[in-house]
């Protein structure tokens, strides 16, 4: 069957045709058409007609089903609303309508550009909408506590952070705030393995003593037990133990593997502990990593770091507009290819 494709360039139109019809697609006709909106994007100014290799011997007919926007006498071309699909996909990842629309436009407008240009366009938009911060914060000594649900990677991330910062010359100590000697033993095992000083505290008084005893460290990393966000008593106990007036920077840690709207709900329950930074983990265990952007936007917390696997210390990278742009492009490239057959345009 004859298929029609529109794109900004001949190459792009051929790429679309081959993506759908296979590498041996026969290009029957190439023509220039006027831009759909004069003076605006050149997208859609080249039209090609192509047929799959196995259809070449069959009769070629044009569809006569009219669709909105088609002009009399022209073959029917139904534009797959790629822009709308991109926008919808981004919003389904928790990204707000304004940011989703800007990102979708940039993604769509840079379709035929080199990957680095597309990433740079996305990164520029992300930098204007999302706050980022560094761990550790500039002042010394710094005390950072990782808080969050159980199993999200708090202890592992502390080991990564401690190891990375120590190799940059920072004097680090690790403190476990956990009355349970079994669960706290993972932190002390990492500390022993990495040869980093550590201590375990069971409550607020012991934590204050341990902080005082670690006086020579530039940075104290406090590991906390997993906290059920739906159990208010647990959240309160953690808050009481950390103490809201102490100079502790609370860093909310969430794994991006769950449903984004529930993660936002969970994150909001931890806002009672006044976190001032967000760490997102397990990016390797999702195919919708762009939801990181949605989480940061909805929780309104500066994004500090991203973890991409269990390896200590390598699988932790600082968060940045460039890193998030990479996640957005990667997610969209994959998701739109999976959910919008064929790529870019549909001919009826
Ligand atoms: N795939 C993957 N696994 C991770 C990551 N971070 C931590 N883990 C693993 O997740 C599990 C729970 O980690 P842990 O640090 O004990 O979580 P915690 O309960 O929040 O302290 C462990 O098996 C870690 O190796 C990550 O970024 N990716
Ligand atoms: Mg732990």
C-alpha cells in the first residue's frame, strides 16, 4: 500500500518511511509542499510517497478517506500528533503541563538534529524549571541525613557518597540512626569495608553524642531506618530523633521505580521532616526515568543526585540539567517508538 510521509527534510521523510516500511522501501515520489503554517516551522515541507518492498508488484491506490486538514485533490495524510503524544507522555510521567509542553516542543523541533543539540535544547529548558543542589553543601562541617522509605537505597547511597567524597579529600564519617543492631549492621559493614569511621545511635541523645564525637570530620552522613510514609507515628519518631532544629540537612531519597503519582504522595509525607534536597535512586530499574523530572518538579525540592545501579561508589552521579535532559530524551525515544506506530506520521 502506498504510504505518504511529511517531514522537514527529504532525509528525515525517508527515515520515517524506512522505519515503518523496512530498509528496502521504494521511494516513488518526492515533492515540496508549502509549510502548514506559513512562516513557522519547516516541518512537513517535504512529502514523499513510498511503498514496502513486498508491495511493489501490487496495485497502488490512494486512500480517499478525507481527514481534517486535508486539501481537495491531495492524497490523504493523517499527521500523527507527535507533539501531542510527546506532551501526553511527559505529563503521564508527572511533569506539569507548562514544562511538558515546552519540552515536547523542543523535542519535536529537534527531531532531525544531532542528539547533542536535542539534549542541549532540553537541558536549557530544564535548567529554567528545576532547581539543583550539590551534596555536600558548601559549609563545613556538614551533616546530611538520608530519609525515605525502606529499600530505596539510602544505606548504599551513603556508602557511595562517602567513598566519592573521601577520594576528593573530604573527611567523612558515617552514622547510623537505628536502634536495631541487625539492620544497622549494613552501614557499619560498608564503613569497615571502605575504612571510613562510623558509629551507630539508637535515639536522639545517642545521635547528639555521636555527632559531637565525630568532631574532626568535615562531613557526617547519617543513615536512617526505612520509614513507612503512611505510618504517621514512624514519621514523627524519625523527626523527633533527627530533631528539626539541629543543623542536619535532610535529603529525601526515593526510588523512581514506582508509580509517579504515588511517589509524589509518599514524598509529600516526608516533607514533615523538612528535607532540603532530593536524591533519586534505581534509575536503572525503570524505563520511564524521565519521571525524575516530574518528581523534582512536583515535590519542589532541589535535585542533588541520581543513582544508576547498586555499585559502590560508581553508580551515583550529581544531578544536572544535562543529566535530566539525557533521561528525558532516552525515555521519549523509547516510549514514543513503542507507543506510536509508525514513527512520526501515519498515512491512511
Ligand atoms: N539496581 C539498583 N539497586 C540499588 C540501587 N541503590 C541501591 N540498590 C540496591 O537496593 C537494595 C536496598 O538498598 P539499601 O541501601 O539497603 O536500601 P535502604 O533500605 O534504603 O537503606 C540493595 O540491594 C542495594 O544494592 C540502584 O541505584 N540501583
Ligand atoms: Mg538501610
